[in-house]
C-alpha cells in the first residue's frame, strides 16, 4: 500500500499537476483570444453603425435642404 502511495505522490501527482497547468494555460489563452475577437467585432459593428448614421444624416440634409443651423433656428422658436 505504501508503494502505491509513494508512486502516486512521487510521479503521478506532479505529472497530473503539469497536465492541469498546461490545460489551464491553453484555455486561458484561448479565452483571451475569444475576448479580443469579440472586442474587435464590436468595434467593427460600432464603426459601421456610425457610418450608417452619418450617411443617414447626409441624406436627410440633402432631402430637406436645411443645414444644422437652420434646424436649430427652427427649434429655438418651439423651445420658447
């Protein structure tokens, strides 16, 4: 019985500890890349949304024929 315990504590436990450490390192790095990829994708989507909003504003200005200053003057009348 002591021979089995000495084998476990002497050789098997350090090997298992190393395997667990390698697995944790692998998954830690993997999750780090997943988080970075998610942040990159969110940044791309935010940039696309910003471009879409700017394009929408340009189209609305072209259709209405009024600039931002003209719009503000019109809104001042209503805010008083």
